[in-house]
C-alpha cells in the first residue's frame, strides 16, 4: 500500500484490481474520496491507496546490475544520499524535488 499523500501526478505504481496487478501512471487525484487515478496506457481507473503498491527500484527497473540499496543522487549543488532500498515513485519524487522536472520513461 502507498499512502495517498506520498503520490504525485506522473508517479508509476502497481495497481491491483480483481486479483490482477498492472503497472500504471498516476494521472489525477480525487481528494474528497481519497482516490487516485491511474492510467494503464489504455484507460484511466480510480483506486484507493490500499489498492496501489510501490514498484521497487531494482535491476528490472534500470539497466544496471548494481546494488541499489546505497547510492547518491546529484543535481547541481544538491546531493541526496539514499541509504536503503526505495521504490520507483520515491525516486521520481526525489528527482522532481531536485530538478523541478518529473522523471518519466519518455526520452527527452
């Protein structure tokens, strides 16, 4: 489960529906009902936070085969030390806070 306030538009998550999980992108929020809209590439669905799960940053998410449990993120003068495994949406949020640009899988 991911807390509602941890997510930002553009974050990647695993959404579970009817016993199946698929990866999608957070596209919108319904603050009144505490629901999160996730687009699976075809269609957008709303989920409660208990139906959303983080995607671990591991070899499946990156081209490197290194250990991702202890590393640094640098951007200009800002440096962040990551001393434990994090999830993909957390990495996206670090990147956004540092660069003011959301990290996606789209080529720039």
